[in-house]
C-alpha cells in the first residue's frame, strides 16, 4: 500500500511543499487526487467533489505529473491544442501559455527532440492551460537549469499570490525552503507533519539561540534553571536550544547579565526534514515489533 | 454530451498531429492497391488460361478480397491512437483532461471509425481504378467491368468493415495497452486463428473460422473470392452481425479493464 490513511486539506493562496523520501507515496497521492489511481478506501475530493465529476477539469485543477509524458512525434503546440479542445479552452490560450513558459519559439518542435528542461516547461504550460485555481506539480524543477529553477520558484510564488492553491512535491530541500509557505511531510504513506514552514524549522533541535556574553557561566546556570538546554561553545559563547530568542534575551536581562551578541541560528529545512523522517523510520520499526 | 464532443475534437487533433497516422494510412493504400491488382490479375490469368468466355470480373471484387491483409495497416493506425498513449505515458494527461474513462474510449472510437471508413472507401476506390486500368488490356478481352452500382456497394462495404475493425482495435488496444500485445491479438483474431481453423479442416472449425471478423467481413461485403474457397454459409447481413458482435466484445473488454485498472 503506497498511501495509508492520509488526510490533507490544502490552503488557497499558499505554496504547500510536499516532502517525503522516495517511495513515500507523494506521486501516488497526486494520482489519487486526479482520479488516475483508485483508492481501496476513502476519497480524494477537489473543491468537495471527486475529480471525475468536475466538468472541464483542466479549468479547475492543473497538474504536472511527469514531464516526459509526451508523444515523441507530436509538437508541443499540438499537445496543448488537444488538451485545450478537450476542455473547451480557446485556441489562443495555447499561445499564451507557451509564451508564459518561454517556449513560443520551440512550440512547433516534436516533443521527442526537446530537452528535459523544455519538456518540463511544456508540462507546466499544460498545467496552466485552463487557468486553474488548484495546481499540482510533481518535481517541477527536475532537469531545469539554475535560471529555470529560479523561474519556477517565482512562478509558484506568483500563482499563490494570485490566490491559487499550489501543491508542489520536491526532493530539493533548499528549493522548498525558498518556495513553500506550508509543508506536508509524509513517510511510508503516512502523514508525518502538516505545518507552516516556519514552524517546522523552529521545531528542529538544530534551531538554536547563540549568545555571546562575558558571563557565559552565570547565564548558562540561569538558562538551565529555566529548563533550557545549553551547550558551551567557547569562553564567551553559549548555544541555547528549545526556547525562542526573546525568552533567552529576557532571562539575561532579568539576571542583569550583559550580552555582546544574541542571534538565532535556524536549522535548514534539510536538517529539520532529516530529523522528521528518521523519526518516521523508527516509528515504523517500533510498530513492526509491536 | 458536450464533454464527448470536446473529447472527440481532442482525439482528432491527436490523430492528425503524428506522422505515424499518415504512414499507416499510406501503407493501407499501397497494400490495398497491390493486393487488389495481384488478386485481380491472378483471377484474370486463370480465366484466360481456362479459356472461360463470358466471365466478368467486377473491378471492385479483388479489392474486397484484398481487405483481408490490407486491414493490417489500418489496424496499426487505429492501434497507435491507443497504445502510443500508454507507451509515452500521455494517457495520464488524457485522463486528467477527460476523466470519465468511457468518454475517453468513446471519443477514440468515434474519431478512428469514420477516419478508417473514409480510408477504406478512398483506398478501395484507388485500388478499383488500378484494377480496371491495368486489367482492361486487350489480352483479357474486356473481362474486367465497372458496374457503378456494384462498385459503390463494395466500396461502402469496405468502409463499414474498416470502421468496425478499427473500433475492435481500439477496444483491444485499451485492454492490452502495449503495441506488441495489441498487434498480436489483432493479428490472431483477423488472420492467424481463422487460417489455423481452416487448416484444421473439420466442419466445426470451418464454421468457426467463417464467423471470425475477416471472413464475416468478406461475407458482409458480398465477396465470392475468399480464402475459404467455398460459398459463405450465411447471408451478408449475418456477416455484419458477427462483425458488430466482435467489435462490441472488444470494446466491452477494453472498457471493463480501462475502468478497473489504475491509469
């Protein structure tokens, strides 16, 4: 079973990043939403209705699942035109989206001759074709050059800013950290976390407050007394974990301890993600033993 | 209903935006002309050798017989409309756009069938003309004739036969998904099995062979030149009924599997 009892509700006006190890069920989840795979139990609803009940679904949900899913002998324009026809989308919209993804020049080329990056742009054009409120992208930056990656990031942000629901899966944590507002993390087909990006990062044990003070010993005693974990980094430096920077600053002030430096060192999303998913593996092992 | 109309419009674009369609239709034309001229030529030569006088060969008669193998190029064209989607993965894109699977199947059949019917009529007309022009030489002494009513009826018959075989192919393609599997199944149904049954020689096997699509089609088209060597044991309308039944079974199998399986 690829996905087990996964409940998600996506928010409009935000980019939701969808993370999980390979085989966690990210693509399967997207296929279930689109009615391509059939759940053995439960439902996937878009705007409250099953996907196949939506009339002209491309105008409600745009999706890019696999950029390589193109007939090698068909031009990008013909590919998009067929999709447009199937959902009553006017022909001029095809040229609009081709322009939007920077493919107007290559639209007549047979898809088999396109690079992966170009195929990716064509797939994004197909997702945008129906001007949908909900967008699903499975690994949209695969095969894109740095300019392309930056372009996709900007596109996701602007689609969300227009009030659309944007759901993006990716392996690239650094990219997600820059793109997503909200994160959904799954492992082994189960939900591990569904929270705002800022909360995921703040929750990591690697997010810490770094303090420089000539009275490091005194402050360490004070902070530990308040239940905060403290590591001594050097003569004048401490690292406090498990409390926001405001609390560490306030405690120092109350104790009358002079500070020369106070800053937060945020965990990267990659670090936070590693912690979350390694947890899920332990959880799985525990369950197997029980 | 408009969902179906839109899906048909999309399938139309898809069919004509790949070269393989043109290649297959070109192949169907070439096979039809070559087959009809060869079969017509051998009939004419035999008549000449036997010294049969007063024998008349309608120019479209060898054309009807030539459909037995010329249909394979058309099967390839109809098949690719389905199997290329599975080979490239575009079937998932198609089903995103047209999520009701029965509509997708119907749209493919509704595009492929009339196109193949027209291809049958046009390639049949070209082959009839070729037979008439090449075999109306003095040597055969006016053996080949061109009675308009009969020719038109034969050509329309070819069109209907091709349409039904292509619908059958769409059903088989959706059931098999792969080009190799579909081609194997269609080849066996159209030629392999009936020929094996003919070779078996028993009356029961012969009866079964004559009810398979190719011979049912020949019966429907009113052919007297057929590989079975004897007269058809049932009238033309029954040939059409058998063809319809085969197409219905293939479409039903394709539909059931299409609905049941993950895309």
